[in-house]
C-alpha cells in the first residue's frame, strides 16, 4: 500500500511486532480522556437478536479461517484479543486507511479473568452492544466524559472509581469506571494512547470497532501487519481475577 503522509507524533512501541509489550502502570499518564455517548436502549429480544447476529459473524469468520488458514502474505482476519474473539470485517485498501473489527466478548464471570488496562497506537471508535443479563464495564485512568444523547431512555450511566494496580510492586492508581447497561448501545471515542479496559459481565456482548487510521499507525510504528495485539501496549503484566472487574461496583 502507498505510504500516506504520516501525522505528527513519535512511535509508541519499543518492538513493533511485540504482542505483549508492557509499560509500567506508573509510567503512563493520559494526555486526553475517552468520551462516551449513550445511544439507545432496546427491548431484550431486539438487543439479543442484534448481538447474537454480530457475534455469529465473528464465530463464522474464525471457523472459516481455521478450515483454511491464511497463506503467507495473506491478511489474517480472525484474531484473538484479551476481551474476546475478533474478526476484521472490513480491511483497509489503497487510498482508504481505516477498517472495522467485530469482537465477540468473553464472559468475565465464566472465565474468572479480566482483560488488562491498555493503550493503542492509534485512535479508536467503538460501539458497545449488550443483550440480556449482560453489562460491559469500561475503565480508564482518566475520568471519562459522558456526552448527551437524543435517544437514551432510563437512568444515566452508572460511574464509580476504585483502585487499580498493575503489579504487586506498584502503588494502586485510581481507576474510573462507566457501566454499559443491559440491552443497550453506547459509543466510545478513544484517542491514541489513552488508557482503557473493557470487560463483559454476562454472555451477550459485542463491540463494533472502527480504526480510522489502521494503515497509518501500522506504518508509523513499522509493524509487519494488521494485528490488534501488536497495536496494543498493556499497562499491567498479568490479567487479574474476574472479581476485580465485575459489573458495577455495587455487588
């Protein structure tokens, strides 16, 4: 692909293709904050139909690639991330440097594992979608701005703060949390290099994730391919037990 003019900003990765690069929690400070916009609430059966349909696309994509693995040089579209199975639904192409992923979330409660706090090498836009008996807990080291909505019904999103530590040797930091409730869509804008953490409590959750500068960040960091894990820097060495990221802090 033709290399575009790269925006200002130094590289973030020490090793471009490292899929488990870790930065000490205390060494990171967010330059900006994530922004969240509640979009809509749905009847449970409607929400379940939407989430199940999108999750089935991810599962089918993984099954197809397992049956026919990509050849050398081919784009790997079925990927794994700490929050769940991912499928590159719409890859970038010449002159269009963005793409779109779908993620079928793991259930924190059934796995007893939380995903780690992390940052990305490029900005992200995500739509979080939940079905019945499922919420998504979104976390960051910076308070998240919750914007107005023209279509949201019901109570405001629940927010709270707790303590977070990347390792036993590091002092805890304040973690700011927002909860996406059952049967809803909530959008989130994630600037480049801003901390975030997603964990689904329940069986029905997906993310529709748009990477507006996928090709740009891959070129900027000198990565060898499109892989979400390589485009990630973790702010904790290990995943923590599920109880540390369950639901809404009120249990």
